[in-house]
């Protein structure tokens, strides 16, 4: 299922989903995405940095969301918390 709720953050745009994981392409640096991921963790939202999946070449800035095991009713609150981390 692709992400249906907009984050409302100008630098975020969804890219092609991979099964139950939804990558977000972000127009910022991998280092800045690391800071967003740390803030998200602090508010109880776990995300993965796309840069951790780079095998070679440039590290891609972005976050990977996996919400397949989360109750649908909890997703909007998680996205609200994630939005606050930007």
C-alpha cells in the first residue's frame, strides 16, 4: 500500500513503493536525513535512512517507512510525529 497521507513537508515527495516499504525521496543531504531519523526515534517513530542501503556510489538522501505491521488507526499519528521532526 502506498503512502496515502501527505506529510505536508515541502522537501518530501513519495517515490515508487517497494512492497510494504514506502521510500521517500527528499531534496536534502543524507546527513540531514540522519538528523531527521534521530529526531523521529526520539518521538517514537522508527524510520530507516536510504543512505544505509547504498552499496557503492553516492549515498542517497531519504527515509524508508515500513508500516505493514502497524495498525491503520496509528499511522496518521506516526506521520504527524514524523512531520514534526523536519
